[in-house]
C-alpha cells in the first residue's frame, strides 16, 4: 500500500541553510525605521551601525577588549579580510572538513601561496584538534555548513598559544557557544542564524589579532576593502560603525530587528536552546528510521544548525538522483524549500535548524520526509 501523504504541513517551509528563515512573525513593515535615502555617515546612520555592533557584543557575550566591525562581502569578505591581513607572519595550519573550509585552504595555499600544513577530514568527520599545533596560525570553520559537523567545544585549543585562531563561525554564531578566550578572529554573516540578509560580514578581533595587524605588514598588495590599518595603527572607526564603504541601511535595520527579537527570547541562551531543540527533532526522527542517518559520524560533533542527512537504504539505485528527487518532491509539496545537500557535499538532505526555525515546523516536516522517501522508493520500482 502506498504511504499516505501526511495531513499537517509546516506553516513555514523555509529550511534553507542560507539565507535562512526570517525571524518568526517577520514582515517588511518591521523595517520602517531604516534611515533610507540618507548617508550612512549621517548621525542617524552611524547610530544604527553602532547599535548593531553594541547589540552584537551584548548578545554574543563578546569581551569588551575585542573589536567588532561590519565589513563588506558577507562572511566571505570578513574571512578573506582576516586571511589577507593577518597571515604570513608565522606558520599556518589550515583545517577543513567540508566545502567552505576547503575554500579557505585554496585561498591560502593557491592565492596567498603560503606553504600551510593542511589538515582535512572527510565529510562527516572532523579534524582532531589535539593534532594541531596552536603555535601556528590556525584557520578553521566552527560549523561546517555543508557537512553538518561542528567543533564540539574549545577544550583542545590552548588558552596560552602563540598563533592566532581564525574561525569562520557563520553558521554557528548565535546558535552555539563560542569560547572567546580560544578565538582570535571570528566571522559571520547576518544571513544565517538570525535570518538576516547577505552582503555584510561581521569581523571580530581579539587584542592579539589587533596587535598582529599593528605590527605586521603582509608582502602582498591589499585592496581598500581589506585594509584595517593606516600608518601601522588600527583604523578604529571601522569598529564603531564607520564602515569602509557603503552598507545597506535596510539590511542593518533588518539585523537590528533580528537582534531585538533575539533579546525577547532570552538572548544567546534562548537562541542556542531553540537550535538545540530543533536539531533534536531531526535527530529523534533519524534515530527511529533505519533508512536515513546523520552525515556527522560522531554525535558530539553533530551540528545543531545545518543538520545534514544521508539515505542508506539498499533499494536505492542512484544515491545522488534519489536524494535530489526527495528534495524536489518536498519542495513541490510546499513543505520544505532548499533542503537538498550542498552541491559539493555527499548526496542527501540538509535541514536548517537554526534559531529562527520553529520547532513545530520541523515536527510537521518529519513525516513528509518519510512520505517523500517512500514515494521515491516506489517511483524507482
Ligand atoms: C561555513 C561557511 N563559510 C562561508 C560561507 C559564505 O558565506 P557568505 O555567502 O555569507 O559570504 C558560508 C555560506 O553558506 C558558510 O556556510
């Protein structure tokens, strides 16, 4: 007998891993206070940018002596600014366990031509930090968005280290605890856990990272949008809202709205709790079904935001085509948008469980995954 389509549907079928679902109840009317058509350097614009920085610090618990800047080109811009500005002063270790981390390896090895120690893990696994020399500069991604594998905690990063830790935390920030004393550079984009917009990156620097910027000049040319120092001194303005170039004040307003929502649900603790409860819905479902499993091999490293799943049923003939067909069916039914695995990742599904997603929507989605799976098994036959 054919498996019946479930009755209940997610109210919001947006489970994309970026841009991610907007905050619950979002409407464009919420952005009415954006100072549009004004200079971002007018008092009102500067005040909005400063508020964004200060509220980011408050919610994430960023130490007072760390700098926070809003920079161009989304998370990629923030990461590349850091790589180009900081690396080259001492040996470098690049850690990668999925597509974006691998992209940073390419940047450093092929573009900056640094002879880095490259440590890679296959999709589903993670690099063992006890094998990493933290007296080198270490670049890594906290949460691998395309593999659903994350750093469990900062325990294996020594507090006393000579190198800098440069961490792409774009799909972790606001949903996972980040140990600030273990991190010298943290980057993220608004488009992930807070459901904001792409285009702007956030770059957070420890005092040691600032010291590096002020004492070391890379041998390669530095475009204006990467430059954080002038005459050997940090350009302080960047870290109080005087952005390098023009930001979108609409996106800034949208970020402020999301930050305010975050405060209403208990700040960081509330945000983390929502992501964890969301991921648990998917984990429980997967644990009960023999034909699907988490791509993360070790539950300690399983992501609570970008939950990646693979099918493992012997009846599946072509794994990639099957997974694509399931994702397409879910989309066609209007119950889950954009849940196919990332193009470079193993075939499967990727379901965003970040803090803006409602648990009830994930609960409603799970039976649909079973329905789509059974329908595609039948379609194969
Ligand atoms: C881990 C990671 N790094 C970098 C990026 C690129 O982010 P952006 O497009 O905001 O620059 C992404 C986007 O999904 C990501 O998941």
